C-alpha cells in the first residue's frame, strides 16, 4: 500500500523567511513523519512553478518591506491562480506577518508605497511609524484547540484591519496583534490562516500544527491524527505563558 503523503509548499523560502519562520516547515514535516507519513517540502520560488496542485499545506513566511517589494508582483502573476485553485480543492495556507499582509488586499509601507495583495483574505494593512515588537499571547477562537492559547513573537510596522469576510484568529491577551487597537490577532477565512506570530509559531503551538495538518488531510479522508508526546512543546508553551504573566496583567 502506498505510504500516506503530506506535501508542504513553501512560498519564497529565499526571501520570505525571518524570525525563525523555517521552524514552521520543520514542525509540519516532523509531525507528519512521526505519524508514518511520507512528508516532503516543495519550494515555490519566483517564476512559474510546478506541483502546486499536490500541496496540502502552503507556508508563506514574513519579510521586511524590501523583500515584500521583491515578491508581490510574482505572487500576482505566477502564484495567485494556482494557490486559489489548490485552496478551493481543500489545501490550507499558513501565512505569517509579511506573507499574511500580501494575501490581503494590499500592504502600504510607512512611506506610503502600496504593494497590491491577491485579496484572498478580506484584510488591508497600512504601516505606521512605530513597530510592534515583543512576546504575544492570543486566546484563539478555534473550537476544540487545546490549549486554546497561542504564543509567539511579533515584529511589524503594519496595522492590519479585517473586513466583514474575515474573522480574527483570536484576541490578544498580551501584545499588539493586528493593529494594537482592536485587540484582534490574525485572521481565519476559508482555507487561510494569517497571523503576526513569529518565533517560530508551530514548535511552541503543536495543537495548531495538528489543526492545519488535519484540515489539509481532511479531503484525503483523515479526520483524526494519532496522539504524539508533546510534553516538551507544551512545556515551552507554558513557560511563555508563565513568563509573560506579570506583563500580561499590566497590558
Ligand atoms: N514588512 C512588514 C511590516 O513591517 C512585515 C514584517 C514581518 O514580516 N515581520 O509590517
């Protein structure tokens, strides 16, 4: 019997990959391998690429304004159509910070330069002068996620505002999140999960990694994943919550 497979598609690994974002790729691959999957990564750099229809989980990492300027046209020209087709067929996208911003309607730099996004999620982002930097704790709105909290690190000038078609990934308990004003963090819309959480995100939030893998493999008849020993990952998660306690109470 052919080995079960999980394919992770990594958008612009050479340009959109900061603050440890690569750790998300490793986490997705390892958690699938530990369950007997043949897990592989498909690097999706600039230009025409093959194989996006086979991808189960797409990852789009963060990048400074300079890197976003280098990828946004390629995203519109070469990736938008196959990405939308793959998501319509059940693939899932995890997008962090700069990647999250470019899946929206646009990202506007603090200097006023606007990079059009692909409008896959109903969000818009405008950078401010002050950067939001630091640890973040989010009370997620994803049903059945255990733990319900998500922990990570943010470093962005963009302020993201959600339109009516997008719902927040959660509410910030500590940190700035989407815009430092409305208390929301990230977004969930269709098969896209966007967030400002770097760190990297998934190693300290294994429950979210499994949520993404399960959703992506749902179309292949997978509804449950075998349990893994996450004691080390959850200890790191709990440590962040504990460490942040005094500051969380102040903010
Ligand atoms: N350049 C974007 C901003 O400053 C995204 C930064 C990032 O990906 N960390 O908001």
